[in-house]
C-alpha cells in the first residue's frame, strides 16, 4: 500500500525492497549480455592475460561497492547515484549526473540489450529480421515490462529475483563442469601485455561489470537502507566476481587460442565441454540474461527520472506516484517509450561504448562524493555504514578510473563529454533563471544540499 507524507498528504513510495530483492536487482543489472561476448574480445586484446583485466575490474568494483555502500547508507533517497552526487556536490552537478544516468547509463544500455535480444531472436527465427516484425516485438516487449512495474514494485522485484536465479544457474554449471575440460597449456601466457593494453582491455571489461548502480536507484523503496544497501552490495559483487573470473578461465582453458575468434564464446565453450545440449542451454541462457537485465533496469532506472522531476529538474509530471500501486508510473512509461525509440534507431556496439565511458565517469563522481558526505557528516537514515580505508578508498577508485578512461580513444569518450557539456550548459541557465531547483524536497535536504554546494 502506498505511503503518505503526514504533513502534506502526498502519496509517497513504499519501502518494500529487502536484501534479496536489491541484491538480485544488482546482479541482473550487472550480468547482462556483455559477459556472453566479452571473453573473446578480452582474449583478442591481451590473450590469456585477459584475466588480469577481470581482476582489475573486480578490485575496482569492489572498492566502488564499498564507497556506494557507505554513500547509500548516508543518502537513502530515490535516484541512486543521482541522489548521491546531488547530496555531495550540489544541484548543478546532481542534475548533470542525473542526465548522464537516465540517458547514457539508463536508456542507452537498456536499448542496447533490447537490440541484442531482437537480433538473437532474428537469428533463430528469420521472419523477425524484418523491420516491422522487429518493431512490433520491441513495442510489445517494452509494454509488458512497463505494465508489470507500474502495477507494483514488489512484483517487479520478485520477477527480477526469479530471472536472476534462472540465468545464473546455467552459467554456474558451465564454470563447474567446464573446469574438468580445461587444459593448463591454454592458460599459459605467451608474453606480458603493456600497462596501456591492460587498461584498454579493463575499460572494455568494465562494461560487463557496470550496472550495480541500477539497484541503487530504488533506494527510496528499500527497507532499512543503512543495513540493506551494504549487505546487498556485498552479496551481489561476490556472486558476480566469482562468476566472471570463472567463466573467463574456463573459456580460455577450453578453447585456447581459438577463443579470440569466437562470436559467441560461452556458447562455443559449452559445446566443447558439454556437447550440443550445453550449447542450447547457453543459447537459452543468453536470451534469459538479456531479459533479466531488462527486468531489473525497468524496475530501477525510471526512478532516476522520478528523482530529477521531484527536484524540479525534469517536468513535474514525471514525479507522479500512482495512487493505487505506489509506483512512479509516469516515469516508467516515459522511460520505456524513450528506450524503445533508441532501440529502433541505434546499434548495439556503439551504445555499449557510450554506456561504458559514462559508467566510469559517473562512478568517479559518486566515489569522490563520499569525501564530501563524510566532511559534512551527512547521515539521513541513522548511523551509517563506515567503509574501511578512510580517504584512501575513494582516492584509489579515482586513480583506477582515470587510468582506464585515459586508455580509451577520443571517439569512445566523445558522447559522454557531449552529455556532460550540454547538460551543464542547460542546467546552468535553468538554475540561474530559477526554473530548476530542489522544489518540493524536505527541509533537511534543502539545508544539506545548500551547505554542500558552497
């Protein structure tokens, strides 16, 4: 049942998401379609040494997870990274972060996954290769998930958990069963890659690790966020790290030098290790993984638009909460429509590159924001979780991200730079004219944001 603001009588979001719901929403957000093609791309870049790129990402996202666990326990507001950056750096930086989130880190990867799923369907069923059948499929797909999430957050979370379990089980089977087919010689390094090559590979691998922030956007609907957020992050990161490292080792160990040439490396690994039934199992898992990611994203990402609208930085209509279901219904529907439009016009490869660079950039702002939140003792949900390492933790995150971004080509950074520049210019004008603000927020948020922005 939707909550209500006791002072104003407004309908508010219901806090019904627990550790399992939030953790598996994060796992669904992370384990998408990227891992199914990434082992071959990583092997083509630096061969058997690709495992180093994975380990770097495990370290980076582990440190990022610690930062976000503390930040999330301090700022339990809807919007996730947008709310964190806003609380730490002020309304202008928050508006830019929110724009990056719902475009380059929300709609863009959402559309990329929908494109991938449509392509996979077309390969299996040729009649779906035409533009009209493809458009009908995508429109129906978005309509179903939008309706599901409008009708209730708990329903969306339950579906997210079920899909996460169903797609993780076959991947775990591949790791465990495939380990018996690994040849040690295939894991031997033939040369040592340069630091820049490792950084470039790690930046691409980061695309498959990105997505943990999708669960955090639903912080406004998380029960007991001070303890639920860090526990969910730890559970999600542990599952993903073990799975990804295991998949790369098994794929490299089974296929050897042939891994780099595979278009569907995990399917090829399953076929080599388990036979034809393994290939069919992984093909089905690939489609299921795409749907699982999509379910989690449709549950969580529209909340970033809701949070922006709640602060007057997007049209206020997007902040409407359904009076019966207690969900941000308008934001969900608009998000689905925009994602559908991009999916009908875009390409998977380019959208994936845009998403990766934007993810790292926004993680950088969120991690460094922890220093500000600590300095101003922001804690809105009781005693916060305290991440170990002091100031060294967010600074280490910043150093790794800057190194990885510096390894990318300028074309791979252009889209992210354009989003930052254009949104900064637009919101600077809006704030100066008083057209965007923290309108409608609780006094405590106004006071904290105003103090931190000076």
